């Protein structure tokens, strides 16, 4: 059993090179940055009408207590 790192065969999702231990799953800081940038720009592009799940949005109690209207 000399294969101590079977999981090390991960490939960089950005350029496809073998991932580096320090930047797994990326091959380098550059690729990690690229991915981070993509992720961030993707997040900022999304119109955030809804609040993030970790921050409960204050619901207007009006819309729920209007069962009076027939
Ligand atoms: Zn890469």
C-alpha cells in the first residue's frame, strides 16, 4: 500500500491541471482566484429579491392577516 494519496488525483476545475495540495481543488492560487471571482461575480449578478437564508426576512404581517376579505 504505497498509494497514500488517491484523492490527490483531483483536477483543477479551471484549467484541468492536477490540483495542488495548497490550493486544492485548484492547481494554483491564480485558478482559485479565478474561480472565486466567477463565484462572486455570479453572486452579484443575481438580482437578490430574496434575503439570504441565514437572515430571516421580515414578512409583512398585512398579507397574512387579510383573511377578512371574501
Ligand atoms: Zn488551474
